[in-house]
């Protein structure tokens, strides 16, 4: 299945298939009680999502939205879980995927512990360039979303990005 920028793969609270991401990027946002959304995850090619349903089914924890042209393959839950029962070595594949995601999250935590606000934004942009090339991060994410990913205020991100553009 092909998703274009801004299209939704799945919505928070719904139940449905798992997806293997072949290309593109997705953001996962969670709707808060006050109606605002919080970006808490970036999905990259090679991941099977949602992560929290890889071993047992659970409703979607957030809404997955394509950041760029994305190709995702739906995997029917019954088929997925039956395969796990029939092929125990599939658990090793899942473990490797989760390990990769944990390492990616460790990098993001390292970005958060960087002292300089400017360096936090620069490191996030460097990480995104792995997947986006020369596309600036502010063409893909809002300033609020960038701020959420690097633990800064939106105003601080705005100032840093204005300085970069000059």
C-alpha cells in the first residue's frame, strides 16, 4: 500500500493489521485529553509496527501519519501470530527489530542530553538526513514536533531554525 505525505496508516484506539514499512517515514502521534497531539515516535524503513503488538494484539497506541511517500505492507494479525507459533525462530527476527528500535531511541535520548539547544536540533536534522537526504527537517515536521522530539520549547526551535536559514 502506498501512502502520500499526510495520509494516515492507522488511528489511535483502533484495532487492525500490523504493517511492515518498506520505504518512507511515518510519525506516530498520540492525541492528549486536551485535544493536542504529541509526536512520540518516528518509524523508518524495515520496521514492523506497531511494536507493542509484535507478540500479542493490542489496539493502536497512536496515529501513524506518513511524513513522505511511504510504502507499507499490511500483515493480518491472525496470520502473523500463527506464524509465530509455527516458526519459533521468528521471535529472533522480532528481537532484532526491537533491538534496532531501542538503539535508535538511545540515540534520541543522547540528543536530549546534549547541553546545547542548537546542537540538539542539529543532531536531529543529521539523523533525519540519513533518510531524507538534503530535505530540511522543517519541511517534514512542525516546529512543535521538532521541539517535542528534542525536549525544547517551540519558541527555542523557531529561533534556532531562523538562525540556520540566514
